[in-house]
C-alpha cells in the first residue's frame, strides 16, 4: 500500500509542479502534504525524494523541501539542451519512422489543433497541455533511442514549469498553431533540414517569450 500511496502522491505532485500550481522556491511542508493527500509522511518523503532526483524539487538540510527555482540562466541552458536533443531526435525519427509513425504524428496534431488552448483563467488548458506534450513526443518517438527519449522527456517536463509564463505574456501574439502545423508538414515531407529549422525557431520563440516575462517580473520586484 505504501508503494502505491507514494506513486499516487508522486504523480499528483509532479503534475501540480509542472502546471505551476506551486510557486518557485515555495516550501513544501511534509505534514501539510500528508494531510492534503491523506497518506503517511513516509510516502510524502519518498515522493519528494523522487521529485528531487528529477530536479523539480530541491532538498536542503535543516530547511526541508522546496519547489525548484526558475531563472533566465536556467531557462537559456534548458532551451539550448532541448534544441540539441529535440533536433537530434527529429533527424533520427525522420530517417527511421514508418507509416505507423506518420499516422501517430497526424493523429496527435489533429488532437492538438482541435483542443482549445486557453483555460478560463487565461492559462493553458490542461487538455491542451496534454495534447501539446503528446504531439511533441510523437514527433520524436521513432528516433530509435530509448535514452534519447528519456532525456527528451525530462527536458520537456522541466520546460513545462516555464510554459505557463509564455501564455500569460504572449497574449495571443504568436501563432503556435501554425508553428505546429508546419512542423508536422515538414516531418511528413521527410524534410529533415526544414523540420530542424522549424523546431529550433519554435523552441527559441518560447524561450524569448518566457525570458521577457521573467525579466519583467524581476524588474517589478526590484521596483517595490
């Protein structure tokens, strides 16, 4: 039962962290989380330890657990690594992918295009976030390397923590639907160079939008 409780807490906490429901560097109190999830403190500690290993939570002796911080420097480093891995996965997938892979990409794009992007509060809708993650995973899944996919998935998850800032800052000035459609079309045409160029631009635009939000928030805090 304890393993099942730990897994449940881990999955729910991870989803909440990626959705931005906890603020960066917010203290995660074990007793409060235990009460909220109705599980033992041991299960909470184990779940937090797993999240710490993924870099989504930090652990400090005598200070406990906190949500991992965000920063412009981290965002830039993360995006650089995402470009390296996503484009490498894309090249391999285009070279190796079969008709079944193409079908998966088309289906994932159709679902993404048909899902409303915004929730009532102006943030990304959970359904769109899931469809977006599935589309990007579908593009890479024929790369033929389990390790590349593991690294890709970890980097994508960390980027999710920043993604909501892009929506709140962009205010509809970016045509993400067109970017995703063009990516799909380049992949189906087996045009690796165009697909890599589009993916790089797609990730760089997200970085630039989020970076502007982070810098604006820093300036606002300093002015207080």
